[in-house]
C-alpha cells in the first residue's frame, strides 16, 4: 500500500507552492488513488519580491505543470535569460576589458572537435585574440544585442537555443498558488507554534489559533528556520562556510530611468570588494543586490556599495538585508519529512541554482517514492544523491573565486591564497591544467553543469592548459579557422532573426492582455 495519502506542506514561497503544484499534478490527480495535498503558510509574505534568475530546467517542470508560458510574462513580470555575464572577476577592471559570458548553449562539434578545442588550437598558436564565448559560441551574440533567445514564432517553452527566465519571486509564488489551489490543493494561513514528533518523524504541527494538523508526509518549506527538519527532527547541518565565504545579501529593486529602455537578456554578476552584485532585468523594474561576506564587509558598507552601484536609478523599496546559511542538511529526507528550499540547503545564487534545487529535489523524490511504509533504501539513496549534488554545486561556485587573479582586497586574497580546495575540485583543476574538460572527468550522473560550463569559467578567467592541448598537433589551423568563421556567420544570422528582449516581452504581454476571456 502506498504510505502517503495526505501531504502537508508547511511554508509557502516558491519552494512551498512549487511543491504543492508539482505534487498535486503528479500524485493528486488520480481519482483511483487520491492524495490530499495541503499547504499552510504564514501571512507574513512580502509584497515586493527579489528579482530571481533561473536555469533552463525550470521550463521542463513548468511544462509538466501545464502552465502556459505566457502566464509567466503576464503574472510574474518575466523576461528571458541567455546566460550570465561576469564583470570584474579577473582583476577588477572595467567592463570592456574584464568581463566574460556563461551562456546556456552547448558548444558545436565541427570537423571532429568541439569549438573549445578549435579555439584553443588557434589561441596557443597565437592566431586567436577573441575570448572563447565570442569566438566559439552563438548564443553570446544575443547578449550584446539584448536579444531574445525565442523568436516571435517560437512555441511555448521552445526556442532555437536553451534559455531560462528572470522572474519576480513573489509573483511566481502567487502564480503557482493560483494554479495549485485551482487544481485541488487545500490552502490555509497559520503560524506554527509547536511541532509534535513520533517514531515515524513528524506527528503533527500546531498553529497559533489552536489547530492541530496531521499528515502522512510533511514537507518543510519554512526557510532557514527549518522548523520541522532542523528544530524538531534535529537533522545536522553540513556547513560550506569554510569554502564559500559569502553569507549575507542586501537586495533592492530599482526603476528604469527610461521605461522603454532595452532589456538585457542575461544576468549580470559584477565582482565587488567583498563579494558581487547582481542585476536582473524584469519587465517593470530591475532587481539588484549585493552578495557579500560579513567577515569582510559590514551591513552598512554593503548597503552603501549597492547604492553606489545603482547610481542615479530610483530605489523602489528600502534595501532588504538577508542572512544566508551556506550548506545543506545531512539528510534532506528524514523519516516522514522532506526538506525543500532553504530548509534543506542553500548555495549562494551566483549561478542561479536556487529554484533548480527545489525542482530537482521534487523530481528525485517522485523517482524514489516508496511503495510501502517500510521501504527505506530509496530514501537513503535520495539523501546520498542530494548531498552529492550540493557538493558538486559548491565546487562549481568555488571555481569562480579561486581561479580569479584578484588579490586587491582581503576577501579576494583569502579566496585566491588561503581557501583550501575540496579534494574533488583540486583534482579537477590539476587535470584541466593538461586538457579540455570532458564529461568523463566529472564522474557525475545527474550533473547540472557539464564540461562546457566549467570551460566557460576556465576560459573566461584565463585558466587554460599551461602546456596547451595535445590535439593541437593534429589539427591544421586552417581547419579551426574554417570552423570559427562558420560560427561567426551563424552569430550574425542569430542576431538578425532574434527580436529585442523588450520587443518580445511587449508583444507577448499585449497578446495575453488582448486574448479573449474564457
């Protein structure tokens, strides 16, 4: 017998409502084996959300949820994202000389080799001066053109290149809440005052108004407080504070000086003295923030840095300070309780992995859904895979810092001179001193970031094989030049056919507004 006939999600936000909508779609829609999905959340929900960037996997889960993509533009202030532009990460220089791009597109393979190899072949011969993302990739041409990855004729969730979204997190949660409740999720408001435990895990939660809520499975979406998973079940926390130094953020939305100004179709991550600032262009406003280390920067200094970064842009709210706990629970599925979002773990948002970790945890949970109450092997494997994923993401984020050439502040000196690398990352960097990253190097089965993603960061920060690559001796430079000339032609064609980001969102939003009501 399936052990879960009722599921209670404690906490709302993106984590809670994505869980509610997804579990209702997958588990609650069969009338022959109904599962009642309920969600209780506090009424203390902000009205202005932080602009949030995502990765392309969100498209898959939204498609599963059967949410029209147009709803994101109409209800979540969405724009489209081609990737991330990093500014000032090499040596703190100006935008023109110190920036590199991380697109979502995978490198092409031509004449037997990827464009990564062709670019290095020319570069080590002194025949290539352009950065890899410009010379070997197509999608980065859309960055400077501020162009949409989707064409005007592209179907929902489809485009010539991979893409993700910039969203208002609060509005996204509201969209998911509407979809979930329309489909049968029970929703209530209440403040949790007590969590009862038993041999099975969580027995019930008690609310301030006296209600006692029970379920077969509980999902902890109570943020860093982790009321169920951390406080009640006392699942240990594995900290990454010794390697990922940033533990604070200050966020503030700002207005566009010109409401018709072009929209950037990429996230911007600009290195600062004690961390980095983000910029995310939504339809109505820009989301900005500063992620920093509290050991190297005070909260007041962080707010002042963010205000200087804004320049003359009008702030739409007071700066919002956020304390971040970097790491994860030792077990994210404990007995009859699943921890999602911040309750389960957090990696600083440099590569926009926050919502992805929720998506992945939900999909993996369904894969390991037990058939009986006594089944525990799947639960153990789930925890192993989730822990492994957090370690992998830690390594990828850490890579951005430790191979930087910056030594101009105590923060950057600690990263480039003092932080001890995890053995997993140290081994990869030693290997990639001799060769181009390859899938077999990573030894992962469920990776978000593959060899090309690592190469974008390595190439962008000038961390290339010190002795060149072995393939170069066997590739005539003329072959590599032909390949990259073909890439240049495709880049021009991509820009010519792609609408500007502002134009795309305007036309989609207008089409939604003018659509007949059902």
